[in-house]
C-alpha cells in the first residue's frame, strides 16, 4: 500500500506538534509508547482520508517502523487510551468527543476527533 504523505517537512512538523498538543490536552501521557504510536496513527489518517481499517492499513506501517508486531502497536495504543480515559475528566472528554452519553471511545474515535479539531482549527485560521 502506498500512502500519500505530504513532503513539506515544516508542515509535517507543525501537524505533529498540533497532534501532540491535542493528545496532551486530553491527558495522554507522552512517555508511553502507545501515545507515540497514536500520534503516528493520527498523522497517517490526517494525510490519507480513505483509510478505513487501522489494524490492516495503519498499524502494520507503524509496526514495521518500530520493528514491533501489529498486536503490540494495537495493545500499546489501547492501553494508553484506557489510562487517558480513566484519568480524564468525564465532562472534558464528552465535550471534546461530542458524545451525549458517555461510552468508552476507542483509538479510532479519538483519532477522528483529533483530526476533526485540527481541520476545524486550520479552516478557522484561513477565515
């Protein structure tokens, strides 16, 4: 699979910085491997809108990069997400994700919410 990732390093660094800010806001702990992997998942999804399956399309790319198994990548992301959910104020998480009833979000829901926030901030800056 060939991914369409932009080559502009300044733009890429800015996107990664903003992804880290959003995850930090939610309460992800940056020293966890799962947080680092999730940052990369979000970056890949941000640049490739036609991806539907993280486990088949994204996790293998990250696993290859870090010489880990797909299951390790998935489990580390799920663990980091579970810790964030347990530590994050429920109201803050509900507001960020836009849910009316609290249910435990998965990594894909978190990634989609972060991407949505990043894109809305980008659009607001252009206006």
